[in-house]
């Protein structure tokens, strides 16, 4: 299957995702950050042995809301992130980027 956008035809997701006229570098960075962050959130929950239901009980959120976040169908607000991370023993921090060529 292929998708035609304008005059260009895309046959693979990567073709479209890596086309700067369709997904900007900034958008790609945001997507990659969100995927990595939610992956770490899931990893922390599973490492603690906590189910989505138990996390929901501890945070006051509903289990389906946690499932939507983990399935990347919703983007959490900052206050929600703190609610989720606290019972898992984590917090948010801003750290400087490391330079690859130092």
C-alpha cells in the first residue's frame, strides 16, 4: 500500500516519518522523546510489580487513563506525570544534554 501526499508517494512509514516536509526535526524530536519517556514510565511501573489498576488507585487516576497514556493515545500533563511518578519512586528533573564529541 502507498500513500500519495502532494506529488510524492510514500510506501513505508519511515519514508513519511523521515521526510522533513511532512515531519519537522522538532516534531520528530518531540515524538521520540514522548515514546522514550512513556517507555521508561512503563518500565518503572513493571519493575515495581505494579499493575495499571494499582497505580490508578494510588494516583486517583482511572486505569483506562493510564492505559491511554501507555499506549501513546494521550499526552500527560505535568501534574499527571508527578502523580504517576511519585508512587513509583521517581520524579522529573531537567538535566543538561551531554555532548557526544567531548
